[in-house]
């Protein structure tokens, strides 16, 4: 079935729009009564352009789900990719918000200053790590754990245990909102554990 990659239009000869009374060709697909699951991709309904626009305007994937079902649908096991756009801290990077300023140019300037100071802090830390004989990758892993370049094996293990207790869902009543942070902590610890100075 050929598809127009820019518009989502499918050449689907002989398929009529599923909207009642419409005789136009059904070239745009929309979720059907049975959604995708472990037993297959689910069903599709086919609409003309006008009716698929109407469908999309009122469609809510999470309609009828409880809070727990929504959380399950968003879990990595269900195929949800934890990206920055969907993380609990989406759009929060410590820089000023547009709404805090009357003049957009002041907001842009404040945001640039905040980013510059972050970069300068990072350069200072990297320079300090280089002088201490720590590689860039080790320094980044230490930063994830909130440790300085002078940390030893005992501090590393203690800090790792503390962060796992803080972020693990089992210690937070099943709250998985810190799952991405926990993965970063585990990856950083595994890297440092294999590093020469902590091995």
C-alpha cells in the first residue's frame, strides 16, 4: 500500500471513508475499536481528509483509562520511550522562563547568560579533573553521582547506595518518575567501578 510520506495519505483503492454518509476515498487511517496489543497491530478506520481531521481533533489516547493504566501505558515495558520531551522535568533546564520577562530580548539575554555560566562551570570541572588525572568520561560519571574528583572507592559505594535508595521505585511507593535518573546513576556507577582508580 503506497503512502505519501509527507501527508500520511495512503493509496488504498476501493476503500471508502468510514464516516457515515461519506462517499470520499478513505486515504487516511485512524485507530479502530481494537487498539494495538500483544496479539497484533489492532484495527484501523479509514477516513477522507476532512473526516480524519475531525477525528484527530477529538481523539484522546488515554480516554477512559485510570491514572494507573495511563502510567502503565507510558512505561518502557509498553514501548514508551523516555525522552526529555515526556520526562517530568521537560522544558526545565534552570534557565529563566519567557513569562518572567516583559521584553523578549531580556529573556534571551538571561537565557544565554545562564547557559554560558553552565558551560564555564563545566569547563572548570573538566580542567580540575584533568589536573587530578581523571578522564573526561570518569569526570562525567562522577558528576552524575554528585562526587568530586577526589572521591575514593568507599565514597563511591556510599553515594551509589544513597542514590539508589532515593530513586528506586520500590523505595518510593512504586513511583517511576525518577526511573531515567536511576538508570543514569547505575550506568555511572558501573563505569566508575570498572575504572582503574576504583577497581
